[in-house]
């Protein structure tokens, strides 16, 4: 019985965490904006920021990080970013075109004014993986 329960709970945990295959562009983009809020929540903390578009009009973006527990291990707190901070983000945009970015792969967060890097994924700077061959 214990083995069955362990398998059920393990499967549930695996299903609960979603993959992002096909959800985000593989190539990274760099954008600079002004922090509106840091949503210090699990399973993914979110930076909310205003980014000017090509016409100079601010667009409200969300940039998804890892969870607060993992971020805490790297020194982040709920006060690492404050409203008004200018940040430059490198990450992958969602394919739908919505103003949403993923910062969990090949990503970093830098304070724009000082160049201080606040966050970097282990694979930051690596090229996009090769496309999967069509079947």
C-alpha cells in the first residue's frame, strides 16, 4: 500500500509542475523597464514592470522567475526589487505575443543604472537548443 501511495503522490507532483516546451520562443530578448511590483509567491515569483514600446508607450510586462524558496537561496528577498527600480532583463518571450517573459532558462536580471547583476541562470549566454526535427 505504501508503494502505491508513493507512486500516486509522485505522479501527482510530476503532473503539477508544467513544462514550457513550445510555450516560449527559444531565442532570448533583452528589455529594459521600470519595476512596478515583485510578486514574491510560489510556485513562480513574478517581476511586474513597465517597458516602453517602439512608440514610447509603456506596456505592462510580467517576467516569471523561479519560486521564492529557490530565489532565497541566491540571496533574493521580497525587497530585492522595489517599485521604480530600472532593470534590464534577458529572457524568453511567450509565443502568443502577450507581454510575458520567462526568466528560468538562459536568463538574467541586471540593475540598469549600476550594471549589478541580481540573477543569472546557470545556462545564461548559451545558444538556443537546435530545433526539434519534424516527425
